[in-house]
C-alpha cells in the first residue's frame, strides 16, 4: 500500500524530498527523480561530503549535475515556492483569537518564508498566498473580507482572478499578521494605513507594499509585489516600434524641457520612465527623482520618496532637488498646480524634467496642465514629447486560434486593418484556461513640432491638435488594432483597455 502511494505521489513532492533549509545550506537539491534514480543539482560551492547523507535519505541511486550559482538559485526558488492554497485545511484549523502576539514574537524585518519551523496555520496561509502570487507572476494580492467568507484574489496580467475563499474568521488574523510584518498599528482598525515589508522566498528578495482600508466587514488589504530581480528595462526592451523608440530617445537627449508619460494606474508608466533614466545614466549627469513610492532602486541616481506626514510633498521635494544642481529630474506624478508650475520653471531654467500625468491619451495631458493653470505659451515652450501607453494581455500561442471571417467584432474595425491573421483566445492548461499569458505595451506619441507649438500657444482644442499630431503616427487604439492584426493580442483585449476612435471623437 505504501509503495503504491509513493509511486502515485506528485513529482513536485519527490523533488522536495530534501528539506529546504538543507538544500539551501549545503547547495544541493533534487532536480529530477524517476523513482529509481534521483538527479541532483549542485551549487558550485556545494558541500559534497553531504552526498552520503542525501543518498541514505533518498534510499536510491543518485546522479550529479553541476549548475551555476544563478541557475541553482532559480531552481531553488522554483522547486520550493510552494503549492496552491489549501483553504479547507488551513481555514478550519484556525483558532478564533484576538491576539497574534505569541505567534509573531521575534519576527525579523526580513523573513525567509520557506525557512520557518513555525507551523502555525495562519503563517502557512500567508506564506502560501505570497508564494502562489510569485509563482503566477501576480502584481497584487487582494484580501477582501465579507460577511461569510474571506476572498483572496490575484491580479495576473492586469486582471483580477479569485484563487480561494477562506472562512470569515480568518480575516482579522490575516490582517493582524500582515500589519505586524509591515510595522503597522494592529489596534487601529478605523483608519487606512500604508506600510512596507521585505520577504525572501527561495533566495528571491521581494518588496511588498501593503495598504489596509476599513470596510463593512473588516479591513481590506492589498499587497503590491515588487521583485528586486525584475530589474529595470532599457528602452529597447519596452517593445516600442522602432520609429517611436527613436522619437523617445531623441526627446530624452534634449538638454531641457518636459517629457510626459500618461496612462491609468498600472499601465507601465514608471517602467517607461525608469528605462529613460537608464539611458541617461552614464555618470556624466546628475539625475535626481522624487517618487511616491520608490519602486526600484537604480545605482547612480539619487532617489527621494515623498513623505506627506513630514511635509515632503512632490512640490517641496522638487524645490529641494533644484538646489542640488541636477541635470535631469524625475517627478513621479504631476498632481497639483504647484508641482506643475515648479516643473515648468525647472525646464525653463535648463533642466530636463520627466513625469507622469493621469490622462486617457497624449493630447489630453496638454489640456490637463492648461486646466491646472499653466499658461499656454509656457506649455508650448517647455513640453518636448508626450507618450501615452497601455498594457494588454498577450495571447497564449499554445491555444489561440484564427477568428472566423464573419466575427461580429470586425464590424467595429477601420477598413484599413487587416483581419486575416487575427486570433482569438481559447484557454488551455499552459495559460490556466485564460487564453492569455504575459503582457505587451501599446503606445501613442506626440512630438511637439513647430506647428503643434503654435496650436498650443493659440489655445487650440484637443481635436484640432490631435488631427495634426496623428496624421502619420498611429493613435493608441490604432496601435492596439495593429497588435491584434499581428496576432499578438485579441480584439476583446484592445476594446477592454482602449476607447474606440468614435468614442474619443465624441461620436458613438
């Protein structure tokens, strides 16, 4: 009976036959196991004398393969990152208690979630949430209490997916535990709180931003996961068309002026700006930033985080930065008239200013700044380029199939768009039956030329400026349609994130 159970055990369990602390400390793990021979991956600095213990513990022959240090760390994270959440086993064993003090005594600022001897169900639950989110490359974890259950959702490729439901009594325990990890006030349940914690899982360092918000049945929590291994992309890795990338780089090479990136939250604006800073970070410039928050650290760049409680707002930070002899300044977001005015003055006095504005398209950024009180002649003389972008889900190539020629969605497309190569999502185990895997960015750009500068100075409306700006360059929606025509994404996805041209023009 036992041998039959062993033969039916999942391969993942066999690969984790060696305990994680042992694998990490001695630099060896099971890479493959067919039941007769276990193949080990050895770190370059593995303690080979421990192979005798491994052979005895596994009870079968072993084969050895050396891997690089980086490859070993990757294998370690993939092998021990944990399985899916098991709400029944975890939730039913939780005790209803108002205190987690005994559970979290001695908790370090950075804890290794896989190297813990504490088997408390609430800890395993949180570890499982974060491990699954990382494995599925989620950007956020949403923990939402309701009257009869606690919902856990992951934002994967920009779309929320519920992964489990837990008993309602889990909610206060989960929130309190997370608050302790983020050094927040456990007793304060009536006010929103923001915190930050750092965890390691399989040697992978992850920064987690936590936000709690009082709700009807408890406190909602959102965790934003920021993996330090992601690094900062270069401009060439953003996926921009070559013509647009050349425009963007040309604007960044200007000695002064304002370069704006627009789009909703989660559209990749910060990634684009960081790519621009990486291009300029050649040790010959003094590059300073004021951000909320600092998402990724970049060596060679001075980064400052806003602190409203201490009086350090975007405007105050920007004023201080201008006394630090900067060449390039990044302002995380232009939210108010004071920040906008200082950014304009900085560009007029010889600085290159990069920033973001929350607008639906590129031309609307000019209207937003004008509405904030910035004079048209100042906008005309300072703004160099405006880039609008969206992130859309990439089709899973393992299951996508051609669209029918009579697809009703084709009726909404411009006649210039080729539909022959368009695909539709289907869903398969490879993409967890969503039809999509990964994301790509679509862009529209407005480069301020002499004609557009005169239009801005004369106070032209958005439609007039857009008609000139997009005579030869594609709009955001047109870029999305082209991505669908290239078989990269679906029409449903483009219509989900972009306005139709008729809507943008005030028509249908």
